[in-house]
C-alpha cells in the first residue's frame, strides 16, 4: 500500500474515532440524573438573571398555579419577590453538579441546594424535566 493511501486511511480512522468520542459514545444521551441537574441549573439560572417568564416556563402548570395562587400570575409572583435573592440562587446553582438526585418514575428530587430548606422537586412532562416545587 502506498504511503499516501496508508496516511489517508489512518487519518480517516482517527477522524471517525474522534467523532465518536466527541459525541459521547453511544446514542443513549445524558443519564437521567444529569437531565435533572441540567433542568435544575437552567431554572436557577433563569431566576438568578430575573428571566421570570423563562423560569415560569420551566415549571409544571401545578407549580405555576401554586406560585400565583395569591391572585397573580407566576411572573408577577416572581417579580414581586417570590424568588430567593440572587446570591442564594447562585450558591444553589453551584451545588447542582454534585447534588444528590433521586428519581422515581416521572418524579425526581435534587438536593437540598443552598438555602432551599428541602430538595427541589421535578416532574417529567413529555421528554422534559420541569420544576414542581
């Protein structure tokens, strides 16, 4: 085999290995615990940056109703002070990566995180994990 063909074959093989490694291996995707952590982090980040509508969209309809039960909407409740202070949210967000995740069917719990008194609850709705309280 000419040297040029061998190099081309080696380069193609290395590219295939790199592509496979870059994808994380198989087609399984992230582990369920990692999906819960990702959903939690995105939610905390939305709260931390006062993206109230985004935070509400990351909650179950039940959680949004409970938050707005005092006669307002989820967004209005968050804007009015229902969210923890920014420094506490940032602290909780830093703890997400190492937090304990417990999954039971379509429900999960993570934490407790930061100044949250108890673990944060999530519910799987379709293919997404949403904050449930």
